[in-house]
C-alpha cells in the first residue's frame, strides 16, 4: 500500500478523549455446537481408500478425533447442522487441530481441513474450507461461513481429503458469529511473533527470552467484555503483533508505513497492548496511533507509560489501561491490557490507523485493535475472521 498524501486540518486530540469504561456488551455470540469428541453421537464416518477414523486419548482435554489417510484416501468425520438454525447467518467454526506429516494430494484442496458443504434450494453446491499441511502441535483453526438464506443442507466435515498424513481435532465449537465489536485486521502491519526462546540470539518476540506471550489465547477472544482477534503464528509468516522501537530496541522501526484499514464510523476504539522495559514514573508517550478520517482530518492518540499503556512484565491496572490477560512463567508475570479511546467524531468514518513510536521510551507491543461501530443492529452477524494468509513457515525476522 502506498503512503497516503499529507492531510489537511490536523486535529490533535491527545489524551483528552481517552477513557476506560468497559461497559457490558448486550450482543453476544450464540453457541450452536460444542464437541469434545468423547463419544461419536450423531457424527458419521466416511472413508474411501486406505484410512481410519477413531476417538483416542491425547486430546487437549480427554479424548480427541484422529483421522489417518494413507495413499490419498478420503477420510471425513461428518455432522449435519440444522439448516433452520444457520440459514442467513455468518457462522464461526473454531477447533483445536494437530497435524503430522500431512502432504497435499493432487489438488489444491487435497489436504487436512475443516470443511463445510452447503446444498441450496436451486441445487447449487457451496464449499468452504480451512486447509492445513505439514506437522504442527495443537493450535486454533477457524472457518467463517456465510450460510445463504436458501440453504437446504449444511454438513460440517473434519479430516483429510485425498491427502496423506494424520490430523487430530478437539474442542470444536460453532457459533452464530455475532460480535459486539468489529475486529480490525493487523496482518499488514504485524512484524513480530509471540515466541522468544533465547535472549540475545537476534530472533524472537523481543529477543529477551521468556516470559513471552506464547500462552496468549489465539483467534477470537473476549477480554473485559471486548471482542478481539489475535492472529495465529502459523499464518502471515508467523507475524502476529506489532513491536516498535524503544530505548532497549532502537533497531526496530519507529513507524509502520503500511496502515490498518478501518473504513467505518466508530464510537470507540479498543487497543490490546503492553510495553516492555516500561518505567511508569516517566509517564511519557511510547506509542502513538494516528487516525485519518474520511474527510481528510487526522488525530493523534498518544499512549503514555504508566497511564494508557502498562508494563508487559509487571502488569497491573492503570488509569487508562486495564489488565486483560496475564500468566506466570517460572514465577515471572507477563500480561497485556486494554486502552479505550472515545471518538469525538463518531459520525465521520475513519479511513485508517497508522502506528509509530518516539523510539527513546519503552518498547510498545500492539496485539489487536477492535472498534465499536457507530451503527449496530442487534442480532446481525459480526465481522468474519480476518483473512489468514497461508504461507510457508520461516524463521522469525532477525532483531
């Protein structure tokens, strides 16, 4: 994306409009299916060729589904969804998946997958799938499906279609996709990942070693009544978050030239973020969000250490930053929090958001951004899962 031209009539709102309210959200996703694969139930097995389907120990919790395909067999574990419950909805399917030596077959779709097949009233057949190959431990996989109003049959399949290898599935849920907040896609600006094994080796999250953010929940999450989407490291070249320059990491970028598209009018923005090597007594900005409105005006939103952005390794509630998630690794805490911005111009669409840092303060980390749309209709589906770019796994960018 090209750099946008300079804007006119800039407006500096600074800290004035920052507030952390965290009001209860009236619209929540309705869960249609929850499956832990302890028993077969209404599922049906379909095996064409040399393959097998079984419910085995070793899942995330208890048993899991194991599908094995040899010599490019079709191995599907299938469940018919009630068309009356899913017609006209954007359903969201989430499942833990583990794969081993999955090799693609003769077609692009010949892989392990989560698949939904739909037959409509006029006999059209629609197919939706999230595909995966290779070897990977348990991770969250997602599939968003827009079910047409005239759907007559909706079938969910888990397994391997004419590929070779082994795939396990567990903790499957299906909900109606309704979300209170609209999640923004940070894929175009993400430049780092959550994992950091060894400090000082030039690779990893902050190149500081553990504790890192490897345990952070992925995909759609809900912290303090706010919906976020946290990208999975298996996609987008492993880039899941944004890390900008600071005192301890001056070699990182001070500014991300690519912007995050918004293209909607919003009442509030929510930033899931934290700062490494933060000194809360400084109370100076270490991160800035620049917003451009559709009418060309801009606004800068600074995030100050100890006020709107808290410490990654000593997380606690602050006046403008509320702790959203934390864990402990070898007795050391790590956590992230939410800052909320009240939009003084909710009737004007926001075109994009750009991230920058002064480079001489704490090292800011941005994990996700969500928006509270200015216009919402209760019961309507929320946004689909952001596009996860399928890419080959590569070593993290050198620090």
